[in-house]
C-alpha cells in the first residue's frame, strides 16, 4: 500500500483510475486540455512519454508543490504507424480490420513528477489478434463504442476475450497503465 506524498492522476481514463484504485494508491484526478501533438520526426517509442510529459507539466502548474503528478499516454503501433483513437464508427471498423489477424504493439509512456524531480519510462506489450469477421468487428464497435480508445479497442472488454490470441508483456499496460512499475516508482519517489 502506497503511503507517500499526495498523488494526482492526470487522466480522465476510467481504466487508469480503476488500476490506481486496484493498486491501493490514494489519488485525486485533475485534468486539463493538453496539446497532444508531437514532432513528426520523433521516434515512435518516444511519443507516449513526450505526450505524458506535456500532461504532467500542465497539471503540475496548477497543483501544490508537495503533490506528485502521474501522467500517462498510450499509443497503438501497427506497421511502424501510430494508430490513434477512431474518429467515428467507420474509422473504428477500419482500424479493427487492419488489426485483425495481426500483431501490434501497445506502448504506454508514464511521467511521475513533483517540482523539478521527474521519472519517465515507457512499457511495450505485443498483442496478437485472431482474424475477425466483419460481423464481429461491427458487433464490437456498435455495442462497446470504442471511440475514446487508442487502437479502437479495450483489452478488458468483449473483444479481448474473443480476438486476442496472446500478449507478450504487461496486460495492464494494454489497459493504459503499467501499474506495477508505477507503484515501484512511486515508492522510490519519496525515499
């Protein structure tokens, strides 16, 4: 159980909130509009940490000096291209069709920050999708509406049980937060 300094989760993701609660980390949520753009030449593995750092800086600026800010960003990568959140139903279907029967990479970047002290890291997980029919894809999109999810899916939902053959790496990373590493880093942060 984490008992250190007060923690702010700089995310409105219900999945990140759930994972922090499961880990027994007391926290409050603060969010603000943040620029999530990144330099076009930036290597893909650096992108989620870059965006998480922007989120952490914005929230730290409106927080008290003793509070620790935890910010995260998750990207889905297929064929060396970042797959963002779907714009609409057709885009979600297009994304899931592209992921069907293929392996993709999920990278979550995390920044833990208080004042000038910062720890930043990323975690990668390989996800292997079974082939999906168009009916399965349409069912998932119509019933789960994955418009706020990178890669147009959530591993903990129906599609995870049906479509995912295996993962290589951290399950919780695919949900949006490598929570065991976050706990480890928070415990060291106040030491």
